[in-house]
């Protein structure tokens, strides 16, 4: 799997329009991670030259990325491991939080990556992920109507689809938050039709249809604990002769059993 789209975002988020979107996404991530606790946070891929999960209270943060230079990782205050997303070097039940910034938009098989994440995540751990809203004005415009080749690499994933995948894996989706509706940024030239579209999208948002450019999803790993029950629950009523008597039905004494054996020998 190639992390080319994340590498492109690392540069685009430094531009004037990209910075506006980045700041909106960072607000969503800050609110998502500030109340998640544990010992280890693992981030898969990097889309910023800053620490996007800086607000996390988890002290030990690990960044897994193919191309990020060691000095860049030091600048954002995070430990770096060079690895491909196909071969994640994280053991089973090791991470308390796994953060995926636009990571599912990079890979060809997002469900395979989620299964890997599920393996490395501790019970009651959390997944935090971000992505571009597939039906929002700005992502559609940048992918299909702009000259930015990097956006053409993106594999947009709907938040509702990711929610379904996580529920199949046994997760509880705690929140899905969207950035404000915006077709152009303040650094770009607005057109009449763009303002009209934003008004329509804002109106539809009031009835539950979200058209924000970026979403942030938080899900919790649920593990069912087996219920311990007593011996009497699973033993059939007819089974077993205990201390010379059956648990149910006609009593069978030890003397009767010996008598039956003697008659059989005769």
C-alpha cells in the first residue's frame, strides 16, 4: 500500500486554503482525543508537519509511517517507526488509542487495515480517524474539478460505511463530527453558485444531512466477557449418580448396582 495521498496532504495543508481545512480538522481531533486515556497512542501515517494529536493526554505516542524523516518526527514530538501499513510492527493488545488521519483514504483495502488495528488495540481501546466527506462541496471540487493531482489519488470513504465496518468488528461508534459547511475557503474567490450551494447544504444539515468537508469518527472496542455459571446449570437433570443417589428420578443405591452386576454374571 502506498501512503502517497498522506504525503500530498502534508504539503497541501501548508498552503493558504489547505491551512483553513487543517485548522478545522485539528479542532475535531482535539475534542476527540482530549478525554481518551491510556499508556500508548499509535498514529498510522502523517498528514501534517505538526503533531495533530498534540492535545492527547497519553504520554507515549508512536508514529508509523513509510517516508517521514526522523528529524521531522522529533519536531512534532513523537516517536517514529518506519513501516508499511501492510506490515504493522505492533503486537496484539498493545495500543490504547489508534489514530488514523486520512489513512483509510490511502489504502486499497480499508477493511483489512481495520482488522489489523483491531488486533493491536486493547479491549475498551479507541479508534480515532479522520477523512474527507465524500458528498461535501470542497472535496468533490478538489478531486474532479481542480488541477491538484494529489486529490485524484484519494479514495474517499463515507463515514457511515466505516461505521458499518466497525460495528461488524464489534465496535461502538461513540461520535461522528463534521467540520463547518464550506465550498471555498476564505483565501479563494467565492462565486455566486458556491454561496448558493453552501446555503442549501446548511439547510440540509439541520435535518441530519452533513456536508462538512472533514469528519472525525471515534469508536470504542467492545469485548464481551463470558458469564460464569454453576455446575447445576449445564448438567442435565438425568445425569450422574452421586453418593449413591441420582440427581433426579428414581434413586439408585450402590447395593442395587452390585445386585445387577451379580445377576448379569450368572
